């Protein structure tokens, strides 16, 4: 499960980074997820709002997988 969790997390991180680089949003039209991150970010960084949720979820999944790995 540890490798699967890290793989899923890295996939979410890569999707988030792709959305952030391209300036795209999670939703086709404005949705509350994009709006929340758009409000939290300064005006110069609003283009990053579309990828932030996916990036943060991916980081959380990877951190959880590393934290919960079997101890030797």
C-alpha cells in the first residue's frame, strides 16, 4: 500500500503542477474550489489557483504514505 499511496500522491502532484504551469482551472466554469484558492492567493499568483488543490492533496497523500510506512 505504501508504494501505491506514493504513486497516487505523485500523480496528483504532477496534475496540480501541470494545471499551475498552464494556468488552467479545476473546473470549466468557476467553482468554489478555484474561488477559494483564488481569494487566498495574491493577485500576481491567481493563475496558480487551479492546481493548488490537487498539489496540496498529493503532498498530503505522499506525506501520509511515508508517515505510515512499516517500521523495520
